[in-house]
C-alpha cells in the first residue's frame, strides 16, 4: 500500500470544474466512469481510515478509568493532517485523469497488448 502522504502530494484539495469529455475519453460512457471513480474513492476511504486507525492506535490508553484524558501533540498533528487531506473523490478523479486507474469488467479479460 502506498503511503497516503506521497499519494496526495500536488493534488489541490479544492473542487474545481472539469470538462466531461476528459472523463469519457477512455471508455466513451460517463456513467461507467463515475462508477469507476466511486469504487476507487471507496477504496481510498478504507485505506485512509485503516492508516489513521493504525497511527492513532499507538496513542490509545487501555485503562478502564476515564479520570484523565491525555492530549498528545503528535496525535493532534496526525488528526489535523488527515483532516486537511483532499476528499477521496478528488484523489480518485486526479488518478483517473492521470491514467493511474485501470479497470475492466468482471466477465471480460483485460486487453493484452
């Protein structure tokens, strides 16, 4: 799994208008493209969530008392980083437009070149 920090470098976290023709150039169908983007965004969401949980697990206290909550600066910085990440849909869109997403139908073999 690629680290999310390196994956999102250079991606603008803001939404911007897109030319629909860019999305239909690969397969000619905007609905298939949207489906591919949605599935990739779901994969990214799960990857980001797993990565965040793994990093925050280091800071978890396993005591049964709720008397004192410790705030850790590293934990706060990690949380702020993940809050500032671009939306997974934006990341998936950028990957698609850069040609980094490959897809095929389940009942169809990928084209061999």
